[in-house]
């Protein structure tokens, strides 16, 4: 157990522990990092969240966390705008004087890492939450940009003062020159937030996708696979989520409404209650090009729903082939349709894989499994600062 009484002493006076999260979007912090931030507060950290404030600012403040607004557009890569964000972050970090900065996702890592070079150097956790568009196999022309990213991460690495975390082994291997790196496997979901549903209806069989409506998430391939499987069984597809205009691969609302005109396909919009959405599901699906640690599959596993996914980074870190679901060759729509059909026609198989998925979730992806690992990293940095 990590002590909550750790502090940094300078000149004989105890200094409070301050943890500053830097994350581009407030919704992303709320969706993925609240349990971790709560644990850090309980352990003695004052929590500050630097983010673009939209619809979730009040929710963050209701937790007792302080918000510092950051104007940053994820879709913008203009040099002037990026430089102005670095300057703004430099000012924020200088004013806050954090013990630890936790920057989340590549853009936040690069911007806050560059900003931290010019201020009193705190401990830093840089969390790569997937490599996405830049590392997609279908976009090899982006190779020079990958090289630039690798070089920047090396530049902002700071010996024992910086720890890089990755969500899966594949992503970690992309940065072999970063010495202080660790795979953490996601950010945890409370076991009681999503529990298995015991009384699933027999028909129709519902295949559920939950997430952002992106081409990179394989939405179009998902529709094709379900339409193939529907030729032999009573199967419906529900697409839960909204477009993300800040992402270069986002589908439009018009395109999603067109999907709903097809038999057995329905775009349902934003999921109000995540647990209830997964209780509707018999099969979870995610045909992404690449993932970090896909939360939707972790949620499906928590709900004891068998999974179908491509055998790509991130997805293969969660789905255990033929135990908790099926991992299929990337872009092999016919194989996906066959896996959906196999699960749809075998109630026993769905139940067995679902229960195995729930057991695997408890051991690897619940908050009581994941959060202590991150807390250890925070206090590793604190102890290093104390020794200076």
C-alpha cells in the first residue's frame, strides 16, 4: 500500500503534492481518468486539470478538481497555433508549480513536454493513449511524421524525471529509444459500474458498436459484415456514438443516417447509459485499423459480452481468440461475418465466452487492478524529486 503521507521537503518545510493533468478534451478526462484522479486525491495530491472546457467542466469541478482552461483544437496542426499553445502551457506550469505533470495522448504530450523544458522541471508521466492516424498501415506516407514524433519524444524525455506509459506492447515497441517506458494496459473501469446481464432475449441477436463514428474504427466494414451475416440469421446492428469533427476520419451525420435506412442497421446516437447500452448487446464489435486500449471492448468484457475484432494493436491486447471472442485478419469482412454468425447461432458459446471475458476483465482491466500501477509511477517520481 502506498502511503498518502508522502511529501517533498525543501528547507525544512513540507510542500503539498500537486498533480496537473494536461488533456486536450474535458470529455476524454471524464470518460477515462476520473477513477485515477480520485485515487490520486485520496493519496494526498491536489488535482488540477488543464483542458479545453466544453460540456464536462462542471462535472470535473464537482469532483473537487480545479480546472485551468486551455484553448486547443485537436484538428489544428498549424505551427503558429501550436506554438501559442506551448507558450500558454509554459505559463500555466510555471504558475502551478506541479509536483507531477500527467500529459495524456500524443498531442498533449508533445505540447506540455516542450513547455516543461522552460520551467522548473516537475516529474512527468507521458501517457500515449494509442497512435491512431499517424501509425495506420494504410497511411505509410506519414512515415516522416512518425520519425519527427519519435525525435520529439526523445527530446522531452528527462531521465528519471519522465515516464512514458503505453497501453499495449505494440505501441511501446514503436519507441525503442525511450528508456523509461512501461505498458499499463488502460486506465481501469469500476467493476460495479458495468455488471453482466443475466436475462438476455433470444432474438434478434444484437451486434453493438459503441464509440466515436470514425472510418478508422471500421464502421463501414462493420455494416458490411453484419449485412453478410444477416443473410443467414436474425441479426441487428446498433451503432452507438456520435461523429467527431476534430478527427480527420470522422463520418458525417448524413452518412450515419444513410446507414439507418438499411435493413437491420440502426445508428442510435449518443449512448446515455453505457451499462444499459452493453446490456442490449449479444456481441460486441470493433473493426479498428489500430487502437491503444479500446475502452469499448473493456466495457463489453465487463458486461460479459463476447467480442469480435480485427487482430490489430490494442484489440489483441484485450480479446483472447476463441476464449473471450474472435480476432480476425484485418479487413477480412467475410471472416468477421462468419464469426458473428457462429456466435449468433450458439447460445452456449456466447455465454461461455462472455463469462470468460468478465473474469479476464476483473483480473486485468478493473480499477483495482490498473489504478495502483499508475499510483506507483506517481510516487516513483515523487521519491526521485525528494532525493534531489
